[in-house]
């Protein structure tokens, strides 16, 4: 049975990295980018909401404008992202791209089946979809990649109050960024 994790960049005041379609916290440091590459490499797959999936489709192709100094790391991220199975929760899309499966209808039952029939970690990405998975009681762990920004607005990491969580681990990824892992109590 898979473990479902919610793993996203989050500001000090609790908002996710994406505000109005832009990454307001800017590009991550090389250490944080390496963390994301290795995280995706070990995931059995990711569940996306429509909006986050459309943002991540950027990685479907290599881009000639990638700076030469970062090209190797960007291509490595793109390669592991392309290989990873993706499940997209959407009632609006009628098709999805390579290595992706559309989930609609009885989302809770489909994700429960996915968890039951998959080994490893499945991440969930996109604040609304993550909130839905949390409401269904499907999220096993919350991985907060806390970056040193105060956004003051945006999409919250947690969309509603949660019972107390248990800290499992904390790791400093670079001089400013922490990776905090909490389990549902």
C-alpha cells in the first residue's frame, strides 16, 4: 500500500509557492532543486489537480532558453518528471499528456484504489486537490519545504483546520530552507 504525501514549497506564513500562476518565491537554490529531483525520482507517482498539472506540463519538453549553467539539472528534473506516472484529478479535461491518467467521477474511491494497489510514495500536488485528499483522510504525511518568504496572500498549504500533527523529521536543505515532515496524528 502506498503512502500519500502532500509535498509543496510553502512560505513562512503558510502559502504555497504559486500565486496567480507565478512562482513568487523565485527559483530554488541548487540544493533545494536537487531535493526536488531526488524526491520525484523516488515517488511511485503524483496526483495533480488540473491547474498544477497544467503548470507542470512545462517539463514535458526541453526548452532552448534554459541557461547553460543550469541545463544539466533542468534536463535531469524534466527526465525524472516525464518518467513518473501522473494521475490528474479534473472534471474539465478530456485528455492528459504522456504518462498521465485522468481521474474523474468518484475521486475518493479511485484514489483509495490507487493507494491500495501501488507500492511506495504517491505525492499529491496542487492546494485544492491536496485539500480534497486531506478531507478524504487519505494524506499520510505533510512535507513542507519552508522557504524564507512572507507572501501575505495566496493559496494556503492547509485549506482548513487540522487535528494536531506529529513532527517526524526536520532537515535543513540550504542556508534558508527547511524540509519539515509531519504525520497525521
